[in-house]
């Protein structure tokens, strides 16, 4: 073995072996490499652990390496990680805001990617089309099951313009859905298509009602006017025998009265619907009001030999407008009397209900077919149109009743059986009990 030999006591090199020198140098180099390698490896390991922790979601992790020449690197990595954390937090916040907006919209929103797969569908869209479960990654046809939706999406994707269409959705009740779709972005390669769905069923229903109302008003006004004009022209022609003049004048007066009543009811209904009728809501004894109305109608009831009975079982009073209650009861009793044959019976029952005062007007008249019950409160709706006109009805009485009851925060319903009679029932809020003693 090669050795280095020093002279004892003087520290002088007495003999040098080259092989031993090389071995010594190599060992020293290896020792230094190990020491420096460990010093370099330790920060790298710390950086690796830092990156893994950050990737796992530990946004509070910091590098402990704070001394030496590597400190600027550690500071830079910490700052970069903080910036990434801030961006992630901002993205999460924006995502939550977007979800809140989409969740609160009354319109349905659907977003598909360039391949036609769903990437987003808000809760309202799911509700519109009963699309429950996972929808991401599926096609619109799989989720919505309406071919028209796919057609609109494809048209929007191909034209790069807004495409609109109204689709009909079947169900317990058919609904009209207005769909607007546009591809995005507006220029450049297409990334996807966004569609907004708006349920316009109520709008279409109101439009149909408006058209029906205009048509009905025109018809109802034209009928008496035609009769008045016809009989007036006949009288003016001088071809009417003197004995028939009074008869013709009577017909003219009858139709003029009908026209006047129709106009009055139209104006009354318009005022009620627009809330222009001032209601003075006070404590009202409904049983006493019913008795007064029945007494006022006694001649009409006696003319048809109709029996009438009042049953007052309500201990409290209703919070209502007295005149409005009188009008409701008058219209309901008048309607019952018209459609009850001579010798029939009417009954008014005032009772206590858990949510207010309940009033029932019952008759044993001709009744109402089941298919007519849902529309019985509509304006100008008549079960037997010819008979209603002969009886002098305008077709607005029950509609006025409904709107008056609702204006007093009440509700009204009807049940009927053909040949057995009908029962109209309405409920009014209960008046608070006065705590002021005598």
C-alpha cells in the first residue's frame, strides 16, 4: 500500500508516494462531492415536496428554505404559488357567481361544445324538460328528447347568427317554449353553442284569451244591436200594424237593456281587474248580508216558486267589503235561480272554516257538465249559450264574482252534477277579534 511518510517531530515530508497522493485526492473529491451533493439535493427535495403539497390543494404550504443563495428561488416559487392560488380562488368565486346567476334564472340555459355534447345545463332547463341525472357529455336529444332543439342548435352553429324558434312541449299540459341559440365566439373557430329557453305558455294563453275576448265582445255587442236596428227599421218602414208597434218597441227596449247591462258589466269587470274599485275592508257579518240579499230577491224567487233557506253557522265575521259581498251573493243567487227549474230549492250556508268564513250557495238545478267546470269563471263562457241569452245573462256574472272574491284575498270553487245541481263555495279571511270590551 502506498504511504505518505512524515519525519517525526518536524512535520516534514520524508517520502512521497504518487499513488498514495492520487488516492488521497480522489477520496477528498468524493467527500466534497457528497457534501455538496447533499447540500444541493436537500433544497430540490424541499421544492419537490412543496410542489406536491400545492398540487394536492395545500395552499398554505411555504418553502422553509430561507438561507443561502437559494433564497431568491424560494421567494420566487412562493410568489408564483400565491399568484396561482389567487387565480384559483378568483376562478372559484366566479364559478360560484355564475352558478348562482344560472340557478336564479327563470329561463333555461343550455351550452354544448363544438361536437354537440352538453357542457352546461342550468336547473331551470332541467325542470322545463324533466331532465334529471347527469347530463354533461350527453347530446341534447338524449336529454331533452325534442328534435326541434337539435335542429335549432345545428342551424345556429352553421350560420353563426342568432336563431329563434318556438317549440311545443307535450306533457300534462302542452307548453310553448321560445328558444334562442347562437354560436360562440362570434368570430373565429366555433367553440360551442349557447341556447336560452323561455316558457311563453302564459303569454300565448293570454294572447288567445285576448283574441277570444275581443271576438266575444264583438259578438255580444253585435247581437242586441242587430235586433235593435232590425226592429227600428221595420217600425220606420210603416209596414207594422198599429197593434204590433208596442210589441216591437218592447223588443227594442229589451235588447237595449241587455246592451246596457253588458256594457255595465264590462266596465265593472275592467275596474275590478285593474283594482280601480276601492274596497273598504271591515268586519262583515256575512250571514246578515246573505239574509238581506235573499230578502231583496224574494219577488224573483217567488215568481219561480223557488224555496230558499239560510243556514248561518259562522260565529265570527269576515274581513271584507260589504258591498262586494252583496254583489257576490246577488250574482250567485241570481245565477242559481236562473238555472233551477220552478219549484226547486236554493240554500245558502255560512260556516266557520279553518282559514276564514266559508259561504256555500247550493241549488238543485240543471247542473254543469264536468267538461265545462274548469272554464265556468271565464268571461262570456256559457254552458248553454242560447238559454243564457234567453234568461238575460251577459256571461260576465261569474267572472265578476271570481275577481271580487280574489280582490278580498279569498278563493272560490264550484262542484256540480248534471241533473242534481251545483254548489258555488267561496272563503273570505276572518276579521280579527276585537279585544276592546264594553
